C-alpha cells in the first residue's frame, strides 16, 4: 500500500500527470478511487481547473456490444480528430482491480500502444455510493490533467451505472434489436437519461422494429427541446460509427448553444453534492447504530419501554452528535 | 377535517374501539394514517398494549388473485375458528381514500355484514415512506383494540409493498402458473420474504412446473430452518384454501416454538426504528436544501469557489442544525 502523500507530493504528481506522465496519473486515479483525505485534497485541486473537457457516457445491457462500440468510437476520434481521449470503464459488480485494464476488454487493446489514449477501469470499493462519488472526481482529474475527451463506459445497467452515466455531458444508451426483454426493469430509466440512442448489432433481425418502438416511447415519455437521435450501428464492422459520432457532436453543439451545458453541469454538481451529503448522513447513522447508546435503545425497544418512534428520536439525536463531532462547529 | 383531539379524547376513542365501536376505530386509524402529533401519541399508547395479535401478510403481483384468496382465507377463519379478523388492504399507488373500502374489492363485500370482520384500505399519503411507517402502527392499533388476527394485503409487488408485507409474522407470497414473467424484477425479493408460497389459479396449465421451479429456487437461495411450503390453490372455488391456512398455522407454531417469534419481532422493531430515523434524516436534508444557507452553497458551487465535497460538508452542517432544532438538546 502507498504511504500517505504530502500536499507538495500531490502537486508534483499532478504536474507530472499534466505533462503526460501516465504512471503519475494512474497513481492519482488510485487516490481518487480510494477516497480519504488525499483523494479529497486532490478533488479540491482538480475542481478549480477542470471544466474544459467533454464527458460522454456509454451505458446499456451487458452483451449489447458497448465495449466494442466504445473502442470503435475511440478509433474514430483518433483518426478523424487526432484528439487525445481517456476511457473510464466502470464496473460496480467487480472487485477492485487496482486500476488494471479489465482482462476481457480485448477490443480496447488495439489502443494499448497509443499514447494519446488512456484507459482505466474503476470497480466498486465497498459501498456502491463510493463509486458514484469517485467517477465524477476521476473525470475531473482527467479533465484537469489535459484530456479533452473522456468516455465513461458502464458495464451493466444497474441503478448505480445509470447514475454514473447520467453524470456525463452526453449520454449514449446502447440497445440491440429485441432489447426490451433483457433490460425490463430499467427501460424507463435508460430512456430518461439517453441523449443519443444506439441500436447496435443492427444487422440482426428486428432493428427496424426496435427503432420504431424507441421512437414511439420517446414521443410518449419526453417533452424536451432535444429529441435523442436513434443511430443504427454494427460495431464489429464499423458501420454507423461515424454517424454515432456525428450524433454525439450534434448534442454537444446543442448543449453549448444557449447555455444548456453550463446549466446541465450546475445541476449535476448539485446532484453530486446531495449524493455526498446523503452518504455522510448514512455513514453517521451507521455509526450511531453501532454506538453504545443504541444498544440501550434496542434493549428499551424489546422491553417495550420505548416505541420505534421514540427509539428513532434517540437514534437521530445520536446522529446529530456524530455529525457535530465530524463537522466541527456549525457555521454561524 | 377533524379538529385536534386532546389526550383524554384519544383514550376515550381507544376505549370505545376496544368495546367494538367500529366508527371510533376507523377514526383512530385515520389518525395513524395521517401521522402527526396525535398519530404519534396513539402509536405510543398502542405499542405498550399490543403484542398478542398475529399478523399475516399477503403479497404478489396484481392479477394473481390475492384479493379473492384473502377473502377466502377470511371466510375460512370465520367458519373454522370463529375468530374475529381485521384486514388492511395496502395500496401505495392509489390516492388517499379516506379509509373507504376500495370499490373493486367485490370479493370482500361478502364480509361486509359480519361484525367480527373489519376491513380497511390504506393508501399512500404523499411520501411513500409514510405508508411503510403507518402500516405497522395500524397493525398495533388493531392488535391493541382486540383483533387477534390481522391480515395485511398489498395490491402490488413494488419495494414498499414487499417491505410492508415483510413486517408481518407470516408472509404469504402469491404467484400463478407462469408467474416468472410478470414479476421479473422482484422475484428474488419476493422469494426472500416468503414464509408460505401459494400457486393460485393452480387449475391452469403450468402449475406443476411453477411448483418445481419454486422448489429449485428455494433450494438455491435459502439456508434456513424453515422451508416455505408451496400450496396450490384455486381461490375462486376454495380449493386448497384449507391447506393454505394449515401452512400458515404451521409457520406460526414454528415461530412460537423456541423464541423465533420474539426475535423476529425484535428484529422488525429495530428495522422500523431505522426506517423512521432514516426518514427523519431525509426530511432534515430536504429542509436544509430549501434553506437560505443552501442557496449560498449552490452559488459558490457554480462559481467554483466550492467543490461538491465542501458543499456537502456545509449541507451536512445545516442538517445537523435542523436535527438539533427538531430534537431539542442531545441526551447527555
């Protein structure tokens, strides 16, 4: 395990990362992933300087070909724009990988020798809320260290992954012909966050029907200025990938005109704040539940000296104490 | 709307309810449903005296025939045991009905003239968490006013409804042949809380396969002393209803032997406490988000004078203040 880093060492690593030192960047990303005091210090450092990069989220059911599609988009960015691009592959169900590239991301390995492509996987670190907090911080770190495009790819379509993808500037939702059955539960949630819809494996039967269904669902469920375009792709052959990039770029232009991007990012920052606050309240509740006072409360509860309502009052008072101790004096 | 009731008036209504006055009981249930100071006072009153009634939860997908089955079970209780029985029909998706019997509960109307059957529906009152809090309090009120058996029937299988059913002593999960498709998302959650499994409409094709599937899933997912029996019923003809009641009774005996019932209820009381505490924390967070301090925080966030982490700290401090103000002085 890494020993604690001083503030000046942090700045040193940060400067090295800005000059293209990938080892330094990887080390900083580990700090972000780990959270704690250093991660927090770093998050503070990057927040002020970040804001010029553009973040694109890719989400969709496992097996939809997201990873192949992401790789094809990266190849397109490299050949058409010559822009550097960073990819964060987010998998809340995996154990922590220590930052290694996921072994099965074979398609991504075509970029392994390209210095202008940085690929990093992030996995769950204990509490799921931790991942949702770490990803936007990681995006800001990549932003602040000079990566103008950041792609966040989620492995599945659980709620955490939908939340993570929704933090990006443009959210690409990848489905397949006949997709309805595989993502039953989160269909509404997926459509709600989509800025661009992709029907990948569009050479399979049912692509036209899927497009028609999606168009219908969008009409029913949305009342927005921006109507998500529906792009058909075959990631394995590259068909439609240029059109997908055009759709992403159109959405970016839409956001950048009329201040949509700034208001969207302000809304995201607020949501991030509330999420962090809620997690701290939960942590304080967890600590109160482990405290000695709570053992008394539980005993009183089972003896019927106290009802759940009174017991909850006591618990909330203990949380208030926890918060006071954790936060120092309240602002006057 | 009812004017505020004094404590002595509450006790009066409580005594009247104990003597069989259904109007008084309905009025008290409305207070429980509404929450607030009177509901809280009442909950405190009933908690001390409750504990002798037995609560049975019925849950399952809409259309599974739960309502018909519940009615048939009530008829069985009345004819075989001559015991009074109360039914709470819980529907989080409906607007508040003011305590009227749901209009479509045609099957239940066969009990409308039976003084030993009390039927009441509870619907969502604003926040969903409110319903999960109100139901156990309503069950305790029925318990304390002399109803020895309380059946809680949920209308659907959303998470709130699963939570509500899981608060009961015996949880009956109702499915149909071919049920897998209709409750996709909550299949695991339903199996986890089931003490008794019912395949209703068992005269339809697929009943044997459903039973086999359920048995397999139980083997895979459970490692408990109690294995949920699987009962096949046809609620419309009454087939299997006596066997269902026997299965419920067996589970009750199992719980009452060896202290399982007491420990289960203690666990439920603890969960109820944590749920109430979490709701109060959420309310305090909501209040902090509306406060003047938060407007400043949001402005600082969008000016980048503050990052989400610092902003969350400020928010949490505001919550701590809210809690202190709400709870009075912390216990020493």
